[in-house]
């Protein structure tokens, strides 16, 4: 990678490779189908909220899930993504952030789309998560 006036330049092939690696990491069961399932579940979990914006919630979910997968799963990963989600979801209550954390944890535990978590699964897990105010 070269630098010119502070701007990184990478080849088209490198950008495509990195995008594919990212997509495979976040959506191992296919970007289209898994993203659709995630968006649908986000709608079920948060769609009734007055300030629900699907793109914002989906972006927050994808960014935090990537960080959770890349760094550490479990309690350490949870501690790492809670501040991140609070930053992205600035006006959300701690309960909403707990739902998002639970969703991320459950989605990273599945072996296929057949085992995709339900809203009830996420809500049950979220009850066990404490998010500081």
C-alpha cells in the first residue's frame, strides 16, 4: 500500500479481497440471506420503537458483530462492544443495547441459518445482560 498526501491506495483486487473476507466473517451463511434474516429480526425486536431506523440498527449490529468476532467472544467481547453500541445508538435505553448484544452473541453461536435465533431467544438472553447507563 502506498501513501500520497495521507491517502492510502490499494489495488482493486485487495479491496475486493478485504470486502469478501469481511463479508464472510460477518455473514458466513451468505451475505444476502443472513443480512435479510438479521434485518427481519431487528424489525421484530425494535420495529415498534418510535425512533427505529433500520439502517442505523443494521449498521450498529454489523459493526459490533464484526468487532465481537475479530477480538474476543464471551464476556470480554461483550465488554468491548457495549460501549461501541452505546456510541452508535446514542438515544437508546440500556435495555435496547442489551437486546443488541444478546442478538450478536446468539447469531455468532449458530451453525446454520436453520438455527437462527428468534425474538424470544434474544429477549431471554438480554434479560441476563447488564448495560451500565
